[in-house]
């Protein structure tokens, strides 16, 4: 298992931005408990690498907001902190992966969450003509910090950005209660209520930690610590992903 914390003042982010515009980046999976910072980091990496962030949680919430058939099916499941059935999730992910912006790679935020989803993804990549390399990074954060972060999180139902109302955290909204980007009123996600969050943490332990073993066994897994400034964690992830480069699939060091 790899571990990277508090990286020194490297220029990884700048170099990654410069070099990422044309190269294949591959598939980067961000794993970690609810509130560990997957979404926050996925957005940073998406900007740096110029590849899409694909968040299954965001996609599901958009379905719920748009009152689609899928949204109506999954709303209660999400609100109770349970996992949406694998078949529905893989169908939704498949539709998203068919879009042309995924050709150089993509960041999967919150997927796979079960070993069946992981097996599906590996199978899907294996049948591609020129398969993208895949790397999984877990962001680790202790339970006390998770609970504090999630209790202060506020969510924009329009652009899916998340903010935090506590002064000690980054990403405070400029205008209290409103999204910086589109001015929408921020909400607390129903599944961020404390009892639902506890359920999500249990589900994560039971169903998602085996996904870590799955990628560790394949030599495609690294871990970074999730505390500290956002840009430090981004640098740690860049280093971790770079450390997982596979023979014949080298990408610039800064990835
Ligand atoms: P999803 O939306 O994926 O939720 P999650 O995995 O539980 O993750 P979160 O969104 O809660 O947290 P995060 O790790 O992204 O943290 P964030 O960056 O926001 O899934 C929701 C539900 O959908 C699931 O429970 C399930 O029902 C369903 N679902 C989704 N995918 C599924 C799948 N594959 N299979 C089945 N069901 C699925 O950060 C948290 C807070 O901390 C924010 O306020 C942020 O601003 C702040 N913060 C982040 N980083 C820092 C930092 N370094 N310093 C200070 N504050 C920080």
C-alpha cells in the first residue's frame, strides 16, 4: 500500500496541467468513505487533466431532481443510505462512458462501490481495442473528521458543487447559503443527516472495502491521507497515480 502525505512544494499540479492536454490519462478511481473528499478532489483533477469527473452520486441526484424513472426508483434508497442495485448503476455508467469526452480517460468518483461493479468495469475495459490504464486511489480520513465535514457540507442542487459552512474548512460559500457559481440556494443533502451518514459508513465498510482488496490484488491501488489543504491532497493523488504507472503505459511523472 502506498501512502503519501503533506507533499513538499513540488510543481506537480502545474506540470500536470501543461502535459495533460493531449495525452491519455487513463481511468482514475477515487475511493473512500462518505465525506473523505472524493468529489472535491475529482473536480481538481478533472480541471488539471482536462478529463471528465463522473460521479455516480451526482448522476443519481440529477435523476432524482429531474424526476426520471430511475430517479423515482433510487430516491428512497439514497435517502436511507443504502446502495443502488448494481444493474441500475452499471447501466447508468455505461451510458455515460459512451460519451466522446471519455476517450483520453476519466475520473470515477464513487464507482465502483461493490466487487461486482469493479468486475464489470474491468471487463468493460478489457474488451476495448486500446484499453485505458486503470488506477485506484483511496482517500483516507478518520471518522471524527468525516462526521464534522459532512455535518457542515452544503450542496448546490443545480451544479452539484459542495461547500462547507464551517470556518475551519475550505470551500465556504462567498454569500452565506448560496452557490458561488449559479446563486442557487444551498441545501443539506437528506443523506447527510447523522443517522443516515452512520448507515452509509456501515455500508461502505461492508460493501466497498472489498473493492480496495480487489484493486490491491491487481497492483492498481494506492492510498493517500485526506486531511490537510485541498491542494496538498491533490498533489498526493498525482504522486500516487504516477507511482502506479504500468510498464508500457507510462504517462508523465506528474500524473
Ligand atoms: P455519493 O454522492 O457518491 O456520496 P459518498 O460516496 O458517500 O461521498 P460524499 O459525496 O458524501 O463525499 P465525498 O467523498 O465526495 O466528499 P466531498 O468532496 O463532498 O453517493 C450518494 C449515494 O448515492 C450513496 O449513498 C448511494 O446510495 C448512491 N450511490 C452512488 N454511487 C453508487 C454506486 N456506485 N453504487 C451504488 N449506489 C451508489 O467533501 C465533503 C466535505 O468536506 C465538503 O463540504 C467539502 O467542501 C469538504 N472538504 C473536502 N476536502 C476538504 C479538505 N481537504 N479540507 C477541508 N474540507 C474539505
